[in-house]
C-alpha cells in the first residue's frame, strides 16, 4: 500500500486538512493506476520557502503555489520486492493557496487538494509546459477532483 506523509508548518496546522490531503494523494495514485506501493511526502509551508525553492531549483525568483520534486535517484539499485518506491515530494504554499481560494471564491481546503493533486501528477510525469500537455494534465486533475467531490469551480493550477 502507498505511504503518504503530510508535514505541515506549525503556523498552518489549524487550517490544513491533513486527511483531505492524504485522500487527494491516494486518489491521484489510484486513478492513475499506480499499483506498485510508493511513498509521497507533502509539505505545507509558507511563501518564503516556496520562493527559495523556486529560485534555487527553477531559477525563478518569486514564490509559487506548488512545487514537485520527483525522486530521480533511479540508479542501478532495485527496491526489494514489496518495498515502496519513493516517488518524491510535493511542497505547497499555504498562504498562496488561501489567496487563490479567496480569489476563486472557493474553500482553501479545495485549493489545497487541487495543489496536492497537481503536484502528484507532476511526480508521475505529467507536465503543463505546452497546450497539449496541459490539457492532458488538467483532464487527469479534473477526474481526481470529481472523485474527491471537490467543487468543480476550482480551477487548475
């Protein structure tokens, strides 16, 4: 079975629906037919952390809502049978999620789930750099959000 670790900065613990985030990650893996056990970490933090990560790893000097860091250590080693594969990390800015939810007129819980789904899809190899890729990713995202019962008014990231 999948292992989903959710880490939330202390200042955002009260407003972060940890179980909903866990369900969003699990539903994404399920609908994407990831059958082999894997591990995913989701970190909910602030704009400063996302700004620094965005600058350091993407060369973009501003905060963003979500970043995904796939595990790219697939070397000559193979996991033992039955052992979960580490898929990667999804890092979400709580303040950016709250701001986007307010601007979109929906609940911050829905926005956080959208960002978690978006990040996991990136871990699974989806990209949104061109129109065709974006359409495929957003269709997959919409299917997961529907399965979760998230308001359809939540726009893709």
